[in-house]
């Protein structure tokens, strides 16, 4: 089985002029155009209201951009744009493991979204037809239909590779060398470089310039991850190959070929692409019973079908996007009605639909309560011991008061300020 070294990304300066592709307007003008900004703002306004590390609330972003958009345009065209500090934090998955997410300033997220909207159609041209994640018009449904067709055709041996911590391990210099080939003006290059290599920090630690890792939660990261593995994907287009983010599958008519491909592909990912294959999750097996992306392949009387996989465990953690429990730096913003208490030494929030989420409190400074929330008395006893401050806000997002632990370094004689929040908070024993 041969490997090919494909140069899939041409240099725009020598192969074609990007202005022609963009209809006579260079890339930076398209990125900064009012139409592109409005489209990005519309997308961001569909998210729940949050407060970023600068104190800007998301719902105020359109007004903020209307006032300050010309300022950002000016510094970008002078190649002076710098991102605000990016805060990294560990977010628990439903299985209890942690993944690293990034909290960015809303303006930086908006600019990343504006870049993504212009770059995505161009990047998509260079992606393999076997790449399905984060590509418009491609879905898991299409993957499973292909898998069924291949097994019906006799390719009943499935090889699977899983890339460990995919986004976190991607080398940024390699991504940058690819991105530079997609642009043809210095202002866009400077903007993209400022975004890609923006300093990051865990909590209050000193920010550092990264060498590895695309930020999870950044609009451009999925697109750039596909671009990074585009060469890897294209070399397998002649076989029955599929990739969905960090999950890779290939189908063969015999076990030996499946094992041979898995070994070759694994070595290349580990070597040339500086990634790490998770051998514990990978497999080579007969396709009957093989699990793919939340589905299972099955054969019945010579016919193949797929069936959904039921959850193997009750989730301990839920995504904060579903529960409105949003960790930012050493703070948690609680933006949904429900009940907050302590369970098994962890904070447990239960919303009005009885969905629960638990979150570790180690290293937590402050909980910001934005909605009507019920507290147990045990919660405040724990908050006192753990020196956790609780801030309350009224329905308009204005600050209303605090619970300040007696041991808090910046304590005052006022422990609990009660303003017009009596209708928004109840405490029960």
C-alpha cells in the first residue's frame, strides 16, 4: 500500500489571484465588510447571553461593534490587532474526562467568525470528499449510508483509528504555513497570525505564546483542523475511507488488508503529522457489530443496516451550553432557573426540567447568579468553608448584591446584601 505526498494547497500568488475568486475585492475587505460583520453578529446573537473577560455582555456586542467597528478596522489595516487574553479551562465531558476549552473576548470571537465566513468556501475546495466533519452539506447520515453500501458490496472488515486530543496536538506552525497559501494580502496574513498565535493562560497563570493546539470553541478551529489533515485524507481516496474529525474509518474485503492499512496510517499520523493515535479506541474487526459515530452496523439475513447506540452510562456532567452553567476563568455564570446545592462534594445544578449537572469547585472564586435560583442552606455553609463568593444580578443584568464568606480576604461587615432580589432567590433548609 503506497503513500503519496500530495501538495494539495496551491500558492494563491502563483496559481490564481484571490481577487478574481473574491469578485475583484481582496480578502481583508471582504472580512471587514459591513455585510460580513452583520452575518457574524446574527450568528452570535443566537447564543445565550454571557459576559466575557472584559466585562462586555454578549447582547451588547452589536451596539459595541457599531460604535467601535471603525476602530478595529483601523488597527487591523495597520497590522496592530492583538487578541485579548484567552483563558483556558478544563470542561468535564459526560464520561467524566476533561477537555480544554477557551474563553475569548466577544469582539475577538466576532472577528474570528468574520474570518471563518470568508475562508470557509476557499478551504472547502481543498478538502477531500472523504472528510465529513464541519463541512457544509456533509453529515453522519451520509457516512452511515456509505458504510452500508460498502458492506453490502463485500467490504466487511472495518479498521478504525482515533486521534487522541486532536485539536490540542495540532502544530500551529504547520497550520500557519498552509493558511498563508490561501491569502494574498499582508493585512489578512497579520490578522490570521495574531489570531492563531494569540497568548493563552490557564486561570491567573502567566499567558504564553502557543506552539500547539487549535482552540476548541473558536469558529475557525474545526475548519483549520480539516485543512491540516487534508493531505492525509486525499491519499486514501482510492479506498473506502472516511474521516469525521478525530475518528477515521476504512473498509476492506479481508482482515489482512485492514490491519496493514491501520498500521501504515497510524505510523503516518504519529510521525509526519505529529499527532497521537489512541490505540485503546482503535480496532480492526468484522463490520457486523462495529460502532461508528453513535451508530452500530448490523447484518440481518444478508442485508446490512444501522442502529443507534444507547448511552452506556448516565452522564455525570452535561454541556454548559445546555444547562447555562458557564465556567469562565475562576468564575461560574449561572444563567438558568433551577436549584443549586452540594452533592458528593461537588456543586449540583438542577434546572426546572430536572436535568442535572455537577461541576468541581476546586479553584473556584465566584458564582454569578443571573436568574431565579433556589439554594440549600448546606450550599452556603460549603461556600463559607471554600471561600466562594456568590454575586446576584437582577433581571436586567444589573448587579444586586453578594454573599461574601466571613473568611474572605476582602470581607466587609456586610455579609449578604439584599436588594430587589427577594423575588429572584429563595433559600430553604
